[in-house]
């Protein structure tokens, strides 16, 4: 076993490989860490009447309050659990060195030493042996889901979460192959979530990239809906730019400004009643105009004097926040703060955070460890913020492909004595999700510890360190991986029986097959906190 020191690259340094084609597309640049995402956000306009907010806390005049529903401004909302996914562009490590994977018996049905070596772990760090210093196993189950005890993801999560938050988290891992270094993996579930009914007060879904999916990876083609395309959000200014209530705020007192907007609506309503547009869609057009004015008044009532940006939220940024002010200079922390602010507060129903530069093989183990640690901190920040808001959240993490080691040790400080990543390897891939429930740790399905262990790992690995492609529908089909994630999300709401109705062309099957793919018992019943 040869040992080599290796200094990690800066977390934002680009990664270019001589055996990879030169970056050409936006996704190629993201995978290599050459871009962080650019774009603009359009705020609400007079004709954006078809948005369907989760909730409205306003106190409009009684005669207008009753008109909200007719204009798509609902009071009760969809009541879905906030959902955030992290898309690690480039094929980063998840299985083994971060989240444990095992054979048919679950995460702790250990692989061979050679199998774990492929997943980056030397023989003295495999989970089946104890650490000679601490005499503890090389795995950690503090989050319910088992991580390697020295997982960079885990270290980042532990850094950002309190023990009380961690006690209410559980998760599941899904061994599943996916192609390396390609945007053609349909990993992204945003359109499926929108189809199920996830929505926010201002936006349905959001993403940190300008792509169709809002992330690096594609969405399944059968789920795509142009009307539900994610809005690009990747910085605090994108968040604050969503709501523009005009100059009335500075000219008038808040209650006076609201009265002006309400009067504009009433005058418009009266005038439109006397106008004939000579269009076959006369009634629709008139309703669009009237609802545009009503929504402007509604937006002002809810957001005119209340900042919605993450920088103004003390639970996100500041001395007591999950991020420091200095952290906001880091592009990944800034993205995460922006997305979780909108999703966790109900302004958006679900969001994708794409993190570039996870094609880190050939750069020493240290480069991957540093980037994985940063991703773990982002995961932890989302979970801790959910706890502070007393809200549940489902956090899904995936990457386009994976990689394997070459048995060469990186003994630098950040390499931590682990094997270096040598090459892409789609057969070692996996995805995982974590669920935070403010009312207690989510409980696994299954009547016995043996059954529960199998529920926590949907599918399994061979002893040699490769995904067993027949172990679950998701194991060798990324479309079905997304469906498996959506099924588990619906099951948290106790609505898994609606899966075949919402997704009638799904490839998972029905009945007992679906039941076998569900990890957790429900945590809400039709509404958050239920």
C-alpha cells in the first residue's frame, strides 16, 4: 500500500481531466466547477395570476378577502412537506465512504474488505472493524441512517446541527447506478413534486441553475411540464427581487398604500364590467386583469413591510444563524441560504441546489474530502433551519455517476489516510435522503429490526462493492429512482395510495411492490403538523 501526500485544491478550483472532453455546455462547466450559475429572476407581474401560494396571512378588506381563491390565491395551501435536493455535479462519492451501503440485510450487512476498498476505505477503516483509538465501530448512526464515522458529509452535518435536531432525523439510502459525467441522467424530481401538488406562496419550484430542471441533472421527460419550470434562485438578491411592491411603500403609510391598491382593484373591476374586448375569451381576459390587481394588493399586504431575504433572517445569517456573515461569501452557502429560505418558509414548494466540481477523481482524496465537507455543512444548515422553524423537511442528495479508488493512500491532513479516487465508476453509485420531523424521529416501516434494516436501504450492493442491478427497480434505472423518491415523499404524507393516480405511467408497479420501496411511516396527514 503506497502512501502519498496530496494537497487539496481550493473548494472552488476547477477540475479538468485529460481523459474527459473539453467542457462545452453549461452542465459541463458546472461539473468541472467552472461556473456557479447565472441568470435573472422575474418578479410578479399583473398577468401572473396563475401562481398558487401555499398560504396567505393577509388581512385584506372582507369583500376582497373572499375573492382570493378565484384568483389562485389560496389561504389553506397545499400543506406539503418542504423538499430540497442537492445535486452534486460531476459524479461525487456517496456510497461507503459517506453513507454506508451493505448487502441484502441492510447497511450493516457488511461488504468485503475489497468491496470497501473500491469505495475508498483502507482495511483499517472499514465499518466492520473498530477504531483502535476510540474502540468504536467505523460507523455512526446518530442521524438514524448509518454514515461512515469519518464521513465528510457527516462531519459537515454534525457541525451545523444541534443534538436535539439530530435526534429527530432519519434517512434511507438507495443503491442505484447512473451514468458518469452526463446531463442525461433524469435525477431531478421537481416536476414530479409539482405534479403531486407541491407549491409555494410565490413560486412552485426553484433551482440554482437556469436549466429546465433547475439543476445539473435532467428531470424525467414524462414528468416535465413547461408551466412548472423552476425559477432560478442562487443568491440572496434573487430572493429579495421576487417581490416588488412599487413606490407606494415609500410615499404612504402601509395601511394607506394597501387601501390605494384595493381601490385600484375596485375601479378596474367596475370599468372592466363595461368593456367589451370583442374576444372569444372576454371573460378570461377580464378575470386576468382583475386578478392581477388583486394579487398586487395581496402581495403588498403580506410582503410590503416584511423582508423575505435570507440575510435579514437571524436564524440563517449572523451570530446565532446557521451561517456566519463571512459564510455568505462562499457561493455554495449563499445558494443554500437562498433556497432554504424560500422553501422552508413556504414561498416556494421545493428547490434544487446544484453544487459544481464533484468530478474530483485524480486530484487526491483531500480535494474530494474538502468539497464533501462543504456539501455536508449545507445539508446540516438545511436540517437545522428546519428545526428552528419547527417544520419538517425532506432532503434528497444525488450525483451523476460515482467513482472508485485505486488503493493509494492520501496521508495529507485533509486526505485523512483514505484511498484516493482514481476514476469514474457508475457501478458504485447511490443516492440518499434525510427526513427531519419536529415531532420525533421518523420511524422505519417493518415489524422487526431485521425488516427495518432492509427498509433503510432500498436495494443493496454486492460484497464486491458494486450495485446489484436487480436489487430494486431503482438500481439500474434513474427514472425509477426518481419515482422511488417521489413514492417515499408521498408516503410521508400517508398518500402513497395515490401514487398510481398521480403517476399513472410509473414503472414501479403497484400494491406490494410499492410497499416494499417505502422506508418510513407517515409523519403528517394531509397538512404540516398533522
